[in-house]
């Protein structure tokens, strides 16, 4: 996934660049909970890292070089050795199963997934409300916190789908533990949340997927997993 090509970072798009994004998890109290200045201090006390920073940046680590280094690493995280990619490129047509092929068609048409997840990374920089805000138990207002536009209440950035089978739990709040739960949600969102605020019209009606279509859609999503993550 080419995150450097994205215009917005984080679910709510509050940062615009990878460098800005990189500092967030370090200082976030529910993640590393560490002042960036302390991270810089620790790196400079480590003899090997101190040498790395002096060699690459010409000086010991500072806040900017730390976030620059993390962002540079993140830009290397490309994954394209998947059954889907190998099939579409003609490199290997045997990995992409008949079920995954049917799932791709469901993804593009009946499931309406393609409306939000398209392009090489299966994502875009448009914010959508998939019904995960009701102002009660689901009270993360998403993009609204950045724009203060009432139309953005409950809108979040659609994530990329490459290696999606490896990145549970799902949704911005981790409410779904498996891909099948996600598919079931999109198929009939009202069975999960009936009092959503500002939900996108794409989810106005149940998709009406059959059991086989759900399995095929999951097979397609699994085909987006890079070979390096598949146990032999």
C-alpha cells in the first residue's frame, strides 16, 4: 500500500503527511504514550542509532529526523505479490480461485465495495459514513472533529484493503473481529446498528448477499494478501 500517495492520514484525516502521522502513535496515550523528545533522547543514548542518524542526517536524532526516518520506512511498505496481482498481471493465474473471481465481481457490483475501495491500494481519500456513529455508545464523530462540518459527522477514511485478512480487528473502533463479521455488517447494517446518524446512502438498503456470495467475497479479500504473510 502506497501510504505516501494518500492526501490524509489517520481515520479522520487529521494529518496530511506521513511525517506528521509518524509522531502521533509515539505520543498517543493509548499507544506508546511517550513524549517525542524522550524518544529522541533514547535514540541518541543508543550508540548504534546515534551513528545511524549522524551518518544519514549529518547530526544526532532530533524530532524532525525521527519522523522523517519513520516515514521513509513506511514508504517502503509496498505489497503486490498476491494471488490477485499475479492473476491480473498474468504472472500466475492458478492462485486466484474461482471463488475469488466470483468475489471480485460481487466486490465491484452487488456489494458496492468498489465505490469506496478502488485503485491500486483499494482505497481513496474520500470520507464516508458507514453507520458507526449514533451519538450514544458509538460517539466517535470522525472527520467532523477536523472540519466541524455537520455533514462530516461519523465519516471516516476508507482503509486500504491490501493484506486486510492480516489486520483484524476491523472498523475504526475494532468492533468486528473477522472479515465475515464485516461482510455481514455491510450486508445488513440495521441488524447491527439501527439508529445510525448520517449513514451513507450506499447502505440505505440491505445488499441481499447469499451465503455463497459472502464466502466468495471473503475469498476475494483473502486474495489480496501478500505471499510473505501466508504460512507455508
